[in-house]
């Protein structure tokens, strides 16, 4: 399982560092994207795309410029070695994870 940690407004992914260390000690993989919450005018769709891009980048071993997971199919089976996904959102991240889950598809996301 991979835990995707989505921060709130006025934070960045580093706020998850202590939790990421604890989860890693328990054998869980984590992904903690940086949301573009510092850019006025962006909303849940853009934030969700940042989450999908981060998951895709982790699955491909590097950053994906278009947020496509291997095979380019966002409703397909979990990407090799990256799923199933547990999406965790704090504050503003809680508004983002349902949109990201919809983009990633039910075959990849096991829980929010």
C-alpha cells in the first residue's frame, strides 16, 4: 500500500516528514505532493492534478509532466509497485483528495 499525504493551505509536503518517517519504519511507502496553493485562482482541479502527477511520478521513478500513470489509463489497475493507494488529506487537502480519487479511479484508490 502507498499512503498519499496531501497537505493543507499554507503548508507544503515537508509538514508530513515526521509521519512519513514513521510510516516508512512500518514498511509503508508514501507520496507527499506539494499543492500549488500559493498560486491565487487555482482550485481543487489543479490541486488534484498535482496529486495525480506526484503519484504518476512515483510510479515511473521520476516526475511525469502530464500526470499519466503507466499505460496512460487513469482507470486501470494499480501502477506497478505504487498501489493500492490510501489518500489522506489535511484541511484543504481534504477537499482535494476526493477529486484526486476520481481522477485516479477506483481500481487504484482503496480508501480516503
